[in-house]
C-alpha cells in the first residue's frame, strides 16, 4: 500500500506490522478489523493525559502506534485529555492522582501538542492526523444532563468487573475516578459520531475502558467499532519503561537532554535490544533482523543504532548526531575529550585479577568512600565504558580498556578517564 507521504510499509497490513513489532496484545474482533482496514481509510485514536508539560518514554509506544497507523494510509487522532485530566485515570494506579488546576492543564497541553507534531503529520488530507481536546465536548456538560443522556447506558455491576476498577477496590477508589470510564467511553462515542472514528488503541490496562466505549458506540450510534491494546512495557530487569536511576526519561530536551536521552537507549539491557528496535524505531524488518543476530560485545553496536534512531525520531538528526559524537568522545576516544578529568595507571594494574572498581572510583575522586561507591552502583548510577554496572565486586581488566583508556561515569555529569600506560 502506498501512503500519501510516499512511504511504502514493509508489511501488507497494519495488523501484520503490529504483530511483528510486538504492539499487538488484545483485539476485540481481529477478523472484522482486518477487513475494515483493508477496505477503507480508517480513523483510529489514542488518548494522552496532560499530567505534565512533556510526555515521557512511556508514551512512545502509543505514539508509535499512531505513526504506524498513518504510515499504512489511515487517519490518526491524538486526544489530549484536557477534561479527563481534571478527573484522573485510575488505570494502572494504586493511589489517587493529584488534582490539577485549569491553568496547569492548559500549560501542559501546549507542550504535548508540540511534541506530538514531531511524529504525526497533521492536516486536512484523507490520512492526515487530527489533534483534539476532549474538553471541547465535555467541559460544558451539565451534570444531571450527562447522567440522564449517558450514565443510563452503564451498568455499575459491569463497571466493577473492569480491571482498572477492581485493582483499586482494596486501596480505595474515589467516585471521581470511578467516573473516568464513562468519560473515556463518551470520547469514543463523540469521535465515532463526529469524525467516523472506528478504532481506539491504548495500553492493555485500558482494555476495560475501551470495551465500555465500544458498548456506548453500539448503543448510542448503532455503530460497530473496535479496540486494540498494546502490552504494558517493562524492561527485562523489571523496571517500568521510561524510568532510570535519575527518574523519568522525558521527551522534552529541557527535562532530559538529548545526550542523556541517547545514553538511556545505549544502556538498555541486552535482553531488551531486539524488541526495542522493533517497537521504538521505523527501521525495516530486514535491518532489524540483521542487528538481532549480533552476539556478545557486538550487541553494543545494535544499542548504538537503537539510540541513534530513537533520538532522531524524538529530537531530530542534528541532536542525535551531536549526542552520538559526545558519547564517542567520552567513551571511545573518537573526539575531543581533553576536558574530561583523567589519571594514569600502568597496564599491569589490569592484568590478572584486575583493579577493583570501588578502588578505581575512589582513587579517581568520583567517590569519597567505597561505601558511597557501593550505594551508587546499587542505584545503577555507575557506568564503565558506557555500560551500567550492577556488580559491586567488578574488577577492571584488559577487556574494559578501549583506545588506551577506561571511561568511568557516575550519574549524568561526573566523568573520569583512566589512561592506561603501556
């Protein structure tokens, strides 16, 4: 299928690509949805809550879902929840979200709109995307009117069976959160009625909310619509996607610099590289499959490709190239690293059993004590040659020497080179 933006997907269908790349978790009616997508330009949407003025890496998965939908010639809608942000989605939460003021929500909306525009082509063409705010159709509703016209279609018994509600029953679910499901379902109904939207996508924790929207579209609009969910992303080490030792990894360069963003991807677990290449890049399958065959130390090259591709998508080619150049200078001796503090040690120190990392960190002045060094290693804040270190007993040996030096890093800004004298 040739799309309007000139790209020809490597897959025959959107569903086929979703499955190969690892996006496909659940679908309400896969056969009928596949037929719909094959027969006409289909409109699909995903919602984003403006809980901050920037999205983070955890939002990249749904963003990429919309990108692939558009690349297959379909029309994506990104909903920014200006109204539902005042309520708070309980899905995947164990506590009540903080309530935000209208001023804060408006500020957050502006930042998110700018970020989404980097990924999705907006315009008036058949497959051009739309960006909408659900406050436009929710904020002026009167409470009694909404209860009468919309609430009557919802069964409390059925709502209590939804995972997003059940998971919160033990810790407590506020009435305002309980209503979130109805509001999200109403979004789908409005989008179907006013924009012909036939598909809602989201994380698998949204399955119950999506199904409620499908029911409401059927009851009110007499329309057949569909739902598709993505897996909830955790790293191989069990950490929620988008979290690092320093906190959330943001898409806003002012919150997470392009260099630190690049480093986040370079330092992912070896076990995550293959699926991250599929999920977070637009690389064709043949190129990804070549990288998936790399083993041992060669996996580092696949990580560099991953980091470059994702940083390019989020920050552009220029910032990605600058981040790659800075990393090369610090870790591989491929640039001007004269400003990095350094010390010299004889090669003999790294023969045999090698040199204790704890000793190296303290001798270099990066740590005041071995106890502090151990704490930083436990927090995954120490890197050797760009790799996150989790072993407090690590010995530095010849295999850690690159271009005549060993690069040490603590946190985001503290660097040191051990120059190895021959």
